[in-house]
C-alpha cells in the first residue's frame, strides 16, 4: 500500500510546475524541495531552516518526505511563489539587497524576517531605518593594533556623502571619514568569526583601507548594510544622471571575487616567498599579512588581455624560495608578479578568478586606476 508521501507526490510535482514555483521564493535557488504550508511558498532546504526561526508565522514540510493533505495542496495551489512575491515584496526598494543562494545566512534570515514577520515591504514607513538618508548608532569596531572590538559611534549621512565614526561619544571630530563614492561593504562571517561581521572598505589617497564591525542584533547589522547601499544608490544617481537602474544596482556593494592565502616574492623574484592573505577586489589584488589587517601591504592592478595583461600557470624558470609548489604568474605591461599556491585546487581557483578579470574589457574608470598604479611611487 502506498504511503502518504507517495500518494501526494503527483499533486506536489504538478504544483512545482506552476510559474514561479520552480525556484526558492526567498533566495532563488533552483528546484525547491520544501514548502511553507502556512505562507503558501516553495523554498530550498537552506531557507526552510530559516523559516523555522519564525515558526509562529511559517510552518514547513518536505515536499518529498512528508505527507500532504488535499486541503494543504489546495492552499499551496491558491497561493504559490508568484502571488506571495506580489504581496510580500510589493514595495522592496531598488537598493535593498535581495539575497542569492550564495549569500551569508544573516542576509537571508533577515530578508525572510523582513518579508513575512515585519512586513517591511508592504508598509513603506517600516523601511525608515535604511531609507531615511541618515543613520546614527553604535557598532563594535575592531581595533587596528590590538584586535579588540570596542563600541564606536557611527554616522552615515547621504547629504554629506560620508560615513564617519568617532572614538569617543562626545568627540567633535570623527576618527575617520569615509566618502560614500568609494565605500564598499560585504559580510564576512567566516573571516571575522562572527555571524554578523561586516567588512567596510574605502579609499584613502587611492589606497584601500578596511574596518571590521559587527552588532549583536542581526536586524541592526543588515539595516546598516542596506543604509550604505541606499546612500551609494543616491550618490550614483547624482553622479550618473539618466543611467538606468540596471547599470547602477550592481555597483552599490560587491563581494570579493576571491580571497585566500598564497605566497609571494618581490619584483626581482630573488627574495624569499612569504605567505600573505590575498583579496581580489574588482581589478585590485590586495595582499595583507593578516586577513583582518586595516591596511594592505601592497596592491596590484590587473587589467585586461586587450591591454597586455595575462595569467599563466607555473613559475618563471629558475625561481627559488617557494615553499608551495603550484605557481601563478601575472604579466602586466611593466613587470611580472609571481605567486605560489599550497594545493592544485587553490591554484585552479585563483587562475579562474584571474582569468575572469583579464577577460573583461576595461572601463573608462579602470584606465584612471591603472594610470595611478603606474605612477605610484
């Protein structure tokens, strides 16, 4: 005799063929195998776990392993992902980060809570924490020298075009002022060792600077992140009037192309190789002694193949001093940069990242950055 899941499986399969139901309602992952039978949405396994955090609103079951009653299937058919999206996402601001399957758990958790629990995208007044153009509050900031996290006051001002923080609550002058024009923010839970960790980068004298912050409250942290995105969106709309949203939105914040350890040697390739933490950020390859350093030890600009940049597997002949066996050589119009990876898998990962960068044509702003690197003392 067929089990309940077996009996309900044809009905479930038919529902998945309805428009919108073939991907997760929350992160967009293909082929969802779970569903919220109280909200009427189909979700991936990862997001189903986050729905359990709002069990008073959403109750989930497996589409394949759990039995489904006729009334539950009828409810799922009456709602579905497309109708739920039209209801719960009707007022999502253009700048708001809609998480993908590869985004961190915090972003996806707060997206789900914002949609279904707080209903932020059904009532525009609930978006004030990140839509007002001004935000002030306290975050835990990692000290540059001792690595301790201390509470610091932060102010984000869209009108002034800056994010600044103060070492003392009553200080008149900020410790640092970061221009929104060069600001980036990306969640780094693994690197920072905290689920709510955010890395903020900005340019000072055209060199990259990092600060690392977090807050115990996940909503607070994601509100700061989206407030930064809102300020960046406003800046870009003013800087590029008439540019379509589709061109501006990818520029609000960016995740790094790749990060990890490699060994490097000096320009003459006669020095010993040293282990460094590398970050591929757009066309800037930065290296640090420690992953949480505030300042990079150096930066390398990587252009395009059309402009005589290339990436080769292996080390130049007679290269000595490398502890790791899997080499990579980046050739620029002026010199070669030599790196070594610990494993062949690491080498393939970095080669893929570098090839992606050099295969992309350079944009007008890229040439300005390249010119700065060429004349850098």
